C-alpha cells in the first residue's frame, strides 16, 4: 500500500482549508502561513498560482443585472457569479447617480449680481428690525427689481433677537441728558464768584447759566426750575457731589428728573460740562478781570452766546451748537464780527 507523501498531505490540507475560506480570509491565511512555517512556502505559492482569479464585471453587466432585478422576481436564484447584496448595492449607486444628474444646474432665473447681494446684507446688518417685505420695498424705490423671496434668501437667518448698536442707543438718549457743574471766577477784590452751567449733551447747547456769590442748595434748586419750564425737563441730570446740589433731590423728583452722581474726584465722568468750563476759562475769564457779580454774569452771557452761535466744535463736524449756514462766495464780501468784547470774531459774508 502506497503511503502518501508529505507534499500531497500538505497540498490536500491546504486546499481543503482554503476551499472553506472566502477570498479575504484565504489571502490572509496565504500571507501568514509561510511566516509561521517556512516549509509551507512552496505549497502556498503553488496554490496561489492555481487559485482562480476574481471575476471582473463591466458596467454593462451591472446594468443588466439591475434591470433584471426590477423585471424578474426570480433573479436571486440565478445568481452564481455575484451575491444578491452586490446587485442591490449597484442599484442604490445607480439611484444616487440618477438623481445627481437630475439635480444638475440648468438654465433658469438669472443670478442676482454680487453688488445687489452685498447691498441686501449691508441693509440687513444696518437695520436689524427690518424684515424682507420692508427691505424689498426699499430696494424697489432704488430701482432694483428683485422678488421678496430673493431678499429673504440673502438677508440670512437671525439666530437671536435683533439688537441696536451702542452708537444708536446713545444717540437716541443723548438728547435726554443734561450735565451741571459749578466753577469759580475770582474778582478784582479777591472774592470768589460761583458760576453754574447746565449743558445739554445732544449739541452742547447751554440750557442755563447763572452767577452768585453764595451758591446755596435752595438757590441751585431754583436755577434748575428756571432752566426747564413746563415739560422741557430732561430725563437725566449728571452732576458731582457738591453740597450745593443737596436740596435738588425733591425738585428733580417732582420734575421727573433722575439724578446721576459722578464718583468722588472723577471729573472725567462728566466730560461735556467740564470741557465747557475749561474752554470758558481759557477763552474768556483768563483774559479779563471781573469787578462784580453783575460783570461776571454779563461775561457769562457774552461767552455763552459766542459758544452757541459762533464757536466751532470738532465733535459737531466743525459746526456750532446752533448750526451755521454755509455762505457761498456770491453772498458778498467777508466781514469780521467781534464776539466777547473782541476776544473772538465771527466771520460772515455780507453784500456791499
């Protein structure tokens, strides 16, 4: 009786083992077997050369099977080369490619120009409370013919309630703020006169000026009542912690004014009126000698008139608190008008 050789046993065992493995496991087994047992390198090489290759299917073959799967109910039983799941995967891939082709870009409405899209976004950012209908109306007034849905598309989605900017908030409330402060004017006899200034924040308008040698709390409250008759009282009154304002609380409450006190030794918290006091000293009181309370009051009126009607302010775009008109050259020659007793001048054009 012939005994089987070692190569025959190895070939038979390897062939049976690889026959029960799928292609992926067979490749893994074939790669690892020679490393574990060098004697198996030759038989494994023979089996790899003799193992049938994977069947390659063309796209036409796949489309045929996809068509058969839609038309023939028994297509699964006829499959030998590929698995039914493979045909299903081909069908899904074809479905994806079909709808990708159907959704391709076609000719339709003309695209919105880039400058109009930019304008819509800028208008939406500058006017957070506007909706698409209102913005659409503004665009129509500008001669831009776009539909409302296009405006809504390029406005973007607001994920939080719209909020105004700080500049808008302060601009809307600056007309309700008045600042008050005292400053000292020395006289020729070395006495001290006290000037009170009430300055509106909106255009640096002087609402009231007064001079006294004895600034009592009752006198200060009376000046506030004279400065704001009827319903002209502001919403807020900013002042420091001078004792001359101690009796102002009852008067301010009756007039509907809310007092805002600055911190101790913090003049920068009331900058508008402090700037006026500095300008009044540099431009007027540092150049004159005051003889009496009446003289100080007259100087205050003269400088206040110049400050409101003629003096230019950088914060007001080089205009006066009471706006001055621009005079073209055709209005006449330039003349100088003395202000504050000749310390300053205002220039105008007047016909000869």
